């Protein structure tokens, strides 16, 4: 997919200004899910 440079710039600006909120529990859940999928696909 193409990169939406405008969106990238908006996020970069939000990070610089301290407005970008990171949901660490959502990130952790996604990582755990990815690892589970990877382990299940190995058999």
C-alpha cells in the first residue's frame, strides 16, 4: 500500500508536541496475538 505522507507528518507532529498517546496494553495484546499465531502455524 502507498504511504499517506500527510498522515505520517501529522503523527510525527503529534509526537513532537506530546499529543500522541500510546496504548501499551493494546500493543502488548497485539504482540501476544502475533506470537500465538506464529506458534500455531508452526504446528
